[in-house]
């Protein structure tokens, strides 16, 4: 039994050639690779306006996001305690210096990429 023929609307019968600079090609191919797509599929979806898949996050970036979230939580807790007068100045300054150190490490990890 032969495969059924596609209707005319679903056939990809028209070919469009596009010229682009090397920089444009590098941008398009980089965007497509980031999304895990081929260049033709990326261009087709981008032109038609269909939603593109989400960007894949590397495990290293995910670890950095989690660490930044933890630091944000610590800062919120410190500011809440500070507003409620539930802190000792020595303990608070120690915690703040530890947070500064962690932020410095994260910044250096991001800059090294």
C-alpha cells in the first residue's frame, strides 16, 4: 500500500534562497543551535511567528541561578530581621561579609564564561 499524498497546503514545494553576511549567519546559526533546532526550522518558525522552544539552560547556569536565589533569600531574611530589631550588629556584619564574598565568587564565575 502506498503512502497517502499530502494536500497542497502542507507540501513544502517552494524554495526561498536568502543571502546573508557571515555575521548574520553566525547569529542565526547560534540562535538555532541554542534552541536545539536546525537553521531552516528556526528561520521558518521565526518568520511565521510561531512560538520558539525555550532556551536550554546548562547545568552550570542552573547552579548559578540557584545560588543567586539563595543569596536573595538570605538578604531578605537579614533585612527583615534588621527591621524587626532582631539582630546583633556583629552577627549581621559577619553575615553581610559572607554574602559579599559569595557574590564576588559568582561574579567571577560569570565573567570567566
